[in-house]
C-alpha cells in the first residue's frame, strides 16, 4: 500500500505540500464537526481521548489553527475552496453552498480527481450532500441523506432511546440534547460512518491508483449522543 497521510480538521485546517509529486501518497482527510482542541493530545487531562491521542502521536499537532468563520457550512466551503468568506457576497452561514456562492472556485475534491486520484466523500464534508457532488469519483455518502423535510422527529435516527421521543420541543420538533443509549457503536451514525470508511480503505487499497478519502464525523455536534459504554 502506498504511503498514507492523515489530516484531521477540527472544523477547519489542512493540507501538506507535494501531494502531486511523482509518487502520489494516499490521503485520508478527517473532518470533525464542532470539535475544539479539548483533547488529551492538547494537554487536557479531564477529557479522555485515547484513540485521537494515539493518532496524534504519529502526526503533526498544530497549536495555532483557526477557522475562517465560526459557522459550519460557511467554514467548510471556505476550507474546501481555499477562498475566504466575504460578507455579504459569500460563505455567510450554515446553509452556504460553495457551488452557488463561489461557482468559479475549484474545490479540493476536483483538484485530486483531476490528478488521477480516486476521491470519496463520507459523512459531513461539504455541508450539503449535493454541493460539488460531481467533483468526487463516487457520489458522496451519508447514512441518512438530506431530505426535503427536516422537522420530523428522529428522521436521521439521532436518538436511539424510546424515552427520548417523550421529550420533543413543540416548536422545533427536536428531541433532547443528550443521550446514552445502551447500543453498539454501529447504532449511531458516526459508528456507521466509521464502518463504511474502514470498508472503503480496504477497497481502495486494492485499487491501482492513489486515493483521497474524506470522512466527516458529526459528533461532538449537538445532540451529544453516544453509546452508554462511553
């Protein structure tokens, strides 16, 4: 297997140089929604993050990294196109679509695809699943793709306890802000995403071309849900 470079983005950050050198490395790009550097690898003892800490031990830690705008959709569009937000023309809020606000900007996914990489988007990479969808080698994946209605309780299976359905805000139709159901990792969307990504890594390893695999985890974005064992 070719060299694998992993880049983690806690809302933003990124890449290295020399990606398109003669020997093209594989790239695994992990985006984590609303993650602050409140992690063991950043010296925070109260929060236990053994898996991230192990990955950090093999990686470069950035001590001064900032998002371009403190809103998820706009920040992602800025990161993935390399363009700063500019109020009020582009990248203003969470509903931002990079392909609409900056239609002439070339997304990072297209750069890799155009340079003979096999590119995959798993989970929440761009805010909208269909934003620059054609720039990837495969149509972007989410366990629960965006639908026309977002007000149905538990449409995306964010809550696993039946008790959660008893506490629905009548205005937003949303459930409680946290949950710890006694379920396996694969019950929540991030667990499904991890399994999909592991399967993709095995599949991509067998391909005779380099890959750019983006993985966007939802947590720790609200609601704060995780299996009870954690």
